[in-house]
């Protein structure tokens, strides 16, 4: 097998590849995208880090290329969608930098609390000013850990060893934590209790800016924040304002919204006397670089030898290998799980997928796995796909149940998903109309026929006159067109639910106006990728057998 190493790689990884009798190794770094695109088709596998951009120009002539391995976690430099379409596996090495990043988080916390960087700079300038750099100890302080994935748990365990009280928050973690660690029920509780806060969540639309002015105002004035995860999780402008006004005591930063930092806000943060800033050193240890190099090389060779596929971010051939009915239900189940993950609150405990009717006799594992992808994708500290979703669910203690029921009165087949959390159960059901058109037909007992495609605004409200008019006015004034509308209500509870398909996404100010309406209980807008339906025509309505509260 011919393998190209197109980026600087630890010598340990190169030595391992050289030792493999069935590997022909080529190392060429610093190639332009055009030159890389000219030669990459002659290799079975390519190993990269962050320096190489794998774009359309690179993959225009993929030739024999079967796999790209990223020695590291992030794959922002790889067009994963294009690679998937071309049948090329994209792998990363999510475990290699866990300890190095966890240790850096602890080091930043220690250095920040003891003013080490400022004290060192002062001493280097010839001063001896011990009183100016009096710090605080970590022992007996409370550390709040947001995100209890691999790195978050590693930080928490080390903080316990330092005699800190540790509280964690992660709504998508339902497993057992190490002794000395307490899980909180809400981020607000963590903000109020913590003396130190460290974040370990992925960058997504839900986590970017998750700690802003409102959250900073909940914290103690003595709190110190650490971000060695992704830039932008802590809003940089809000953080600077809180530091300038004394609302918080300090911050330690390893990551930034742009790297190298460019904006005035970033430069002011780095220069702030109460900020300790370093240039993205999370994985910059000899050990971490050796580990990611060895992992990338090992899992690539194992795949090319026909063995296990590990840490793949995509699943080439997965869709093509499935029967059309299973593929379509997989798409629908993933969208139902995205909706449930967005409306449910509390820590995850169990997801149960019930298959009713003729679908119950088919291979259902791909559908269940697709539901897990939708549930977990934006809520864990690593990419989630059909290959690793079951493992991630297991690692986080999420109980996954698959139930089949042969009989069904109206539909030929129906899929129900019930999501149980520490605060209750939310559920949804879906089917294929005319064997082709995926529709959500029930949410929490509200019956409907909703196409989960594009921008969909979900509203839970009191059932009363004037609701549609108020919503139409707000959206109309904002220049947002309603493409389709679904309304469902329960007369017994005087509650209703609406699903509005929109031509464009409302911004947060529009959503806030809707949420502020007296009759609105909850409102959120989700984007669903286009469904793979046979044509543009709409499916016809069917009655369905979804008992209220099922």
C-alpha cells in the first residue's frame, strides 16, 4: 500500500510506517494544493495535520485514494462531504491529545491563580515585588467543568486530586462520574457556585457564545475562567467587558475566534493584566504529537489491510448499501432525534426507538444509529457519525433500547422515538407517506404532518384566538416568508403546537420577540438538510395510529 505523508509528522509515526513490510512510504510536505492534487491519486492513503488543505482542487482526481487520516482532532481543513461523495474515508485521532489538553487546563488554572506569568515578567525586568503577586490556592475551591467528555473528565479527576470541589454540567452525559465529582442540573447552578470554570465542549451553533454577558453576570466576582477548548465558546467582547468592570477576577485563554488573534478585542484581552493568554498549546507536547502520529498511521494501515474502521468521520457506501426504505427512515429518525434533543431538558438517561408495522421485520440497526447521530451530534466534544455514535452513547451511559411491534392499524410502518431525561420524557413519531415522503406525525401527542426539511420554526403555545395573526405579523415585519404551516392542539389541555416551514431563518431578535409573546411557552428554529425524496410533489395525507401520550 502506498501512503503519502503530506504534513510534518512525529518521527515516531514515520518510523512505525517504515517498519511495515507492506507499506511504501512517501513524505512530501509543503506542497501547493495544485501539486498535491496532481499526485494524491497515486496513493492509497494520505496522512495530514492542520497545514494541508484538502479541497476540491486536491480531490479533483482522487485515483486510488481510499483514506485520509488527520493526526489530530479538528478536520476543518478537509472537505469531508466531498471526500464522502468520492468514497474516501476521513479519520481523525480524538484520543491523542486528551491528557495534554487536560494538563494544560490545570496548568493555566494554577498559573492564573498564582499570577505566575506577571510575576515572571516583573522579575525579568529587575523588580522584586512579592506583595503585588499574592495569589489564591486551588484547594477547597469549587471548579465548574462544562462538558464532561474525555477531556472534561480528565480535568475533573485531576482537580479532585488537588483537593478541589468539582461540579460538572453536561446534559448529554448520563454515566457514572469519578468519586469527588458532582453533576449539576443546570449551567446556571454551576455559574453561581464555581470559583473556577473551565469549558470542554465542541464548537457548534449551540455552544458558540454560550457564556456571554448574561452568564458572566451570574458568576462570583472572584471567578476565574479557562478556555482551552474552542475559541468563541466564551464571548470575547463580553469577557473583556466583565474583566474591565471587575465583574470577574480573571481568565486564561488558549484558543481564540481567529488564530492568530487579529481583532482589537482579542488584542485587548491578551494584553489585559488579569488574563493569561497562550498560543493554542493544547496538543503541543511531544507525547501528544507522537500519539496522534502513531494513531493516525496505525488506524490507516489497519483499514487498508481490510481490518476495523476506527475514528472515521464519515461512512462511505453506508447509504448505498441500505435498502431505500431503511435509508429513508434513517434520515427521518435522525431529524426526529434532532428535534427531541432540542426541546428536551435535563440529563439524558434513555432513548427508546419503537418500530411498528412491516418496518419491524427489517434490519433496524442503521435507523437506530442514525437516531443516535441526530441526538448526539452537536452535544459532545467530538465529531459523531454512524460509525462512532453507538460507542459515544455507551461511553456516556446512555441506555439505548430498540423495540419492534408487528401490528399497526393504519400505517404500514411507523417509527417512534422516546427520549427520557432527568426531567421527563419527550417523544415523536414519524412515517413515510406513499413509501417516499418522510413526515413527523406526532410530537408529545400533538398530531400533525410535518416535513422536516429546511428551516422549521417550532412553537408550543396556549390554544387561544389570535396566535396565528401575531406570529404572521412578526415574521412579516422581519421579511420572513412562511412556506407551509402546521397547527395541532389538545382541547383537553388547551395547549397547541405549531410547525412553520420558513424560507429563511429568523435571527435571535425575532425569536426573542416570539418567545416574549404571552401565549408562547417555547419557541425554537431548527434547520434540517433536504430530505432525499423522490421528486418535489407533496405526499398525500394519511390517518395514523399514534395514541396521545404514546
